[in-house]
C-alpha cells in the first residue's frame, strides 16, 4: 500500500516534510497530519514536534 501525499496547501498550512518532491507532513494551527507512520521511521522529530505542540497548550 502506498500512502497518499498532500497535493497543495493553503497560506496558513506549514509544510513539515517532503519526500520525493511530494508533501508528506503538514501542520495547521493545532492540527498535525502525516501520510506515513512516523513511529516506524526511527526518526523522532515528528513526535518531538507533537510533544512541543501539546506543551504549548498548557
């Protein structure tokens, strides 16, 4: 199964990650979306960003 990617983003959406020229992770305000399973990559940056977002709410 191949994961989809984001075709385009609006002005308020931040592109977090790209792979092969495709947008694969985005953030808009308190929403975070990925087209892959970051827990399977061995790279903890997406998780660190999520934790930082949660901490910022408090």
